[in-house]
C-alpha cells in the first residue's frame, strides 16, 4: 500500500466528516491519481472505516482526552481499522507517519503513541468483529424493531449493514458484458463479482458508456411507472437524474419534464440531461401554482426526500447520525409533494411515490393519509410477490433482497376516465 493511497484515504474520510456523501467521495477519489491504481484496496479500507466507525471511536475515546480533528483523527481511525484487520503493525504505523507529513510532529506522535499503546495492551487486533446492532444508533435500532417484517432485529441490522454489489444499468441495445451477473427482475441491472486489476477502467463497456452506475433498488419505482409510448411524464424530484436517464434510455419517445427544488442540483441536472429536455428549478408547489407545470401528466415519478434509512449499505455515514432524520417537517414535506403531484396528474394517470427509507412513517403511513383524502387506488399487479408488502407496494428489504439497498415504491392511479 502506498503513502499516496493513505493520504487519499485520509482526505476522503475527512470529506465525509464534513458532510459529503460517501459514495460521491469514493467515486471522486478513485478518479484521482494515486487512488486509481489500487481501487479494490481503496474501497475496502474506505468503506471499512465508515462501517465500524462507532466501534473505532468508542475504543479511541478511552485513550484521548479530547478527539483531534481533521486527518489526525482519520489516521487514528484508519490505523486502528487496519490493525484490527491483521495488517503488519510496523507497516501500518510507518505508512501513517509518512501520510501525516502535513499534520506536524504533534499529530504524528499522537497517532503513533495511541496505536502502539493499543497494540501493547491487546486492544487490537480484535478477537471478533463487533455485532451489527452495536454499530447502529438508537433511532435506527428502534426503527428496525418497529418494522413490521418479522425477521429478528439482529438479522435486520446485519442485513442493513451488509455491503452491496456496485450495480450498473446496462443501456438499452447494448450487448451483454462478459463476467457480469444480472439481476433477477429486469435483466438490465448487472454487477461484477470480480473486476480487472485496474478496476472499472479495465471494462471496455464502461469506457464506452454502456454501463451507468445505479443501484438495483431504482428498478422498483421505474418498473411501476410503466409509462406507455409517447406519455407525458414528470420526474418531480429529479436530481441527480439517474431515474430520468433510465426512463429516456428505455423509452426515448417519452415527453419528459423534470423538476428540482434545489437550484444548484437543478443546474447540475441540466448539465447531465439532454439539452432539449425541460428542467424546472423551484419547489413543486410553486411551479404548479404559477402555471409552469399544469395537470397534463400521464405519469409522475415522485422520488421524495426522505431519511435514507434503507441506504446504509450504500452510504454507511447514515448510521453515524445520532439523531433521527425523520421529523415533522420532513413528513409534512412529503405529504405536500404528494398532494401537489395529485393535482398535476391527468385523470386515469399514475403517481409512483418512492423513498429509500424503511420507516413506516415515510411509507405506509404517508400512503394511508393520502388515500384518505384523495380519490386514488393502489395498483400492485406489477409488484413481484417476493417484494410485495401488505399495502401492495414494492418493498426492498436489505435483509431479504440482500444485493440491493432498502427502498419502497407504490403505484397510485387517479380515478377518472
């Protein structure tokens, strides 16, 4: 392992601490010189630290009067993780000392002293990995215990934290890719049990643009949308644009509009989508009220903002939050988006409401409230039995569909001719 790789890891881990999404940090880091030559090692160590960070921090806290900041803290976490994995102590400590060149003598001495003391007193390597439940915050453990699926909470926790394959959507009309494993639903999502030594750069199909990174859980909502040829479709919370691109790839003749509330994300979305595709920046309610969007849509995809509890396998930092991200404000926002989407839908049309959440408050309870006040019905015919919940929704459960993230999607048809 090179010093350059360790420096890149420390910077990447610190970016996650500052609020960046780990999957985006990972993609950017692997594209930089220094990380690209060791993609498998980089991914394993980066994700490994995030996945067990609660355990690492609890053990380090007993050794520190006050936790350091920046790359010194990341070096303690990375070093303890590597030692737990059985890597040679001399190599681990020497690499970290070199990688911490800009941290000053004090930072290097702290990392060296703490990790050597833990080695000397037998605190690392660990005899056994920590239990999954010990790596989750109280709010997430409570959510798993309250979830109606009867799987024991310990199995739910282990399934939620399990690493997922990196899924890719194979663009329509492209040839099958040698060495890829296809999903059991659409046949258009694939992953690779083994990548070439140079990573994705060694796959001609990726270099040619035939593969688009996208989690398999996206297939549920896209399938339920079931848009006919020439349909008017609104992607109501469209950024970052993965589902919009998938729809256009599958149905190039769709008349697709995209809306995005966040201005910066809307600008990024415009750059990613075809130039002639309308992207409307603003809250959906405002776009409807001022006449920018009118009730003409045959299909509306509402991939609502949510707490993200189903995405822990993709973004382990979600499990590092100490407070429940689902509160009254978020739930009210979801309900408002649903009501607005109902008003923009033509009679007989379909809304697909989806989240990457396992929380009943964001899913079945939002559905129940919506159906009480709106003339809609649930359509469940397209939901595979293995994924269908008691509400007729498509429920991806990470402890059952172990290769993909958790998500929930329901198709709602508006009454009318």
